[in-house]
């Protein structure tokens, strides 16, 4: 402690201590005193410690110049704050250390659905739809992404499956039936009508209609052809060239005989590779669009499915045209061979008929040596061509040999 009242060296009286008599800290504060100034801020370092304070001059008659000095060492002034800071640092470090395992576990829980989605994406990229693992996440965005990817996988799988089945079908009639059934199943509708363009592309003729599980020709229920040059709902859908959902209200629409009450329809034009309309799929629903709206993704899926169906139809038509051309050429050759000889005239036409009759009898046999004899479509076609061409070698045989009545 510093004594503020000291004995006077020259008398027996007491005196106030001067700055030089005080503690070195106060002496240093006195040296920083600037006369004539009001309150001063004191900042200095002494004996390895930092000091902060204020010097306030006081005016008092008879006492001379007096100043109030307030000083405090920084380390003591901030001792509690420093201690609090140290405690906070320790607590924070402890919380961070304890949070690391929790954060690791949480990150793995969040990342697992993302890893599963990445595996699903790689499977889709490889066209592997054999397995489906449902992905769930507590994060709504990841859960929505998982749901969208699951729907995409199902749609792609369904589309590829339907497209493959349509491409593999070789019989034109069965192809039409499969198109109607697959489209109705994909759209979940109760009635589906298929129109195909006529040879002159001036109209659409009804081909098939599926109601529930019953498949029949559209003409059985009174549906007539659609004139593409006249205004109308179906003609406009074909001209537009894009799948659309539309209301069927009143009695003016072309399906009023099937849907006398208000309903809705999804119209899917069938276009070939050149963008020309070769048909129209009409999917009829009992509910209006206001009662049960058609999702845009369903319309897009049906449009893609309609494109695959149109390609399959166009391929079958081209294949049928090639087969018809081949059959015509074969019959032309057979007729030319028959025309070479009056003695064997009509032989090349009779042999195919007799051959097919014998083969059909053997095919239909249920007992005897031909009980296991069966022919598929390709084998029937091969037999038919072979029967028509069995005498094709006569094309280069001279007539005097063909007509020779005696031994060669």
C-alpha cells in the first residue's frame, strides 16, 4: 500500500505525498499528466504489466493542484473475462469432440439414401430394371427425388418392355391387339379405340376397340371412319400431332354412342418416322378432367408409347408389303411356268393347295404318326413359298423337254 500522508522532513507537521513519493505506478501516471487538460486516459506498461486508468484534475482552494487517479492492471481487470473465455474454449472443444461421432453418424444416415440413389441411377444407366430397392429419407427433398427416380425407373422399364413386345410381334392382327391392350393398361382406362389411316391417307378407319377385357371390331358398335379433311375433334388431334387430354361433353363428339354422359379422352396420334399420321389411339374415361385430371407425365408417357406403337405398325406394314411383293413375284413365276406347257397347265397352282391341305391335316392330327407334328408361323410361310417354287427349275428347261411325251 502507498501512504498518501507523510511527515514533513523540515518540520513536525504532516504533508500530502507528492507524485515522486508515491508508488512507481502512480509516479508513472504523474509523469503522463498534461497540465491544462481535463480528464485524461492513461495507458502504459510498467514492470511487465499493462495498466489502464484515468486522471481527473480536481480544483480545490488552498490545496494546490490535486488530481484523482484511477488505475487498474489489465490482467486483474479482465481476470474474470479471461477465465470465462478459457471455460468457453474448453466447453466448445468438448462439445466439438462429442459432436464429431454424432455428425459422422448423421452424415452417414443422410448419405445412405444418396448412395442408394446413385446405385439406382447406375442401374438405370445399364438398363437393369431387375431389382428395385425403395429409398426413404427424413429429408423431404431427398425423399421426393427418390420417389421421382422410382417412378422414372418403373416408367422406363414399362416403356422398354412394351416397346420390345411390340417390336417382337410379327403378326399384324396380334400387333394391333397388343397395342390396344398395352396402352389401356398403361393409362388405366376402361375403353380404348384404335384407328388406322386408309391407304389414301384421307380418312381414319376404326380397327379395334377394347372395353374392359372384351376386344372387338369398332364397327360392331357403330363407330364410323374419320374424314381428315373435315373439321372435328379427331381430325384436329391428328393434324396437331401431339397427345392431348380433352373433354367429351354433349352429344356432338364422335364417341357419343359409347359415352352419352360427360367424360374425357386422351388422344394419341400415331406417327411414322416421316412424321406422317398413320393412326390414332383414343383412350376414354368415365370421369371428366375436372373430376380426375390427367397428369402431364401420363400424357407424355402415352405419347412416347404411341411413337413406339406407330413404328411397330409402320414396320409391320412395310414387312407385309414386302411379303405381298414376294408372293406376287413367286406366283408370277409359277404362272409363267404353267403357261409354257398346255399339258401341265395349272400344276404350279394346284401343288401349293394340295401341299397346304396335307400339312394342315397333319398339323391338326391328335393321334397317329403325325400327333406331334406342328408348324409355327415361319414354318407355314416357308412351306407355302417352297410349294409355289417347287417347279421353278422349269424356267430354264426347254419346252420340248417339258412337253416330251416319250422317255428322255
